[in-house]
C-alpha cells in the first residue's frame, strides 16, 4: 500500500517538475509592444520613445511589415522583433532603438546625505 503511494507521489512530482521546466520560461517586464499589419501600426502598449516610434512607422510603411516589436527588461533591455522580418530590416530597427535611454542608472537623491 505505501509502496504504491510512494510511486504515485514520485510520478506526480516528476510531472510537476517537467511542467515547471517547460512552461516557466523567464520573462521580463514588458516596457512596450508595437504590432504592425501591412505597414500600419495596428496596436501598441506602453511608453514608446517618440523618435523610435516615428522611425519604426516609416520603416514598416516602406517595407509593408506585418510584425510585432517588443521591448523587455529582465536584467538588461532586450528588443524582440518577429521572426518573419528579414535580417536587414531587423538590424535597421535595432540600430534605431535608444538602448542608452534605458541603460541609465537611476540615482536616488533621497538617500544621499550631505
């Protein structure tokens, strides 16, 4: 009786471990998302830097892109672009992105002592 209970517990533990390994991918804080359909900005979330948004819209319009662009922060800032975008266009978008805007260290002046 106890042997079957131990077997069942071991199997359940194994299934739970496999589930966690498959579905618990690390995801960072999403800073913004942009979704383009046929070269037009269909939807967006978050605060997008103005210059980056304008340049992305221009690229998407000329290339007639249907894609999504997502910016995440886990430890550093990552820019994820859909796989259906060609490498040259992906690189153009990455070159436009202001990584230095997000890499600035926030100085907490409230804790400084004079």
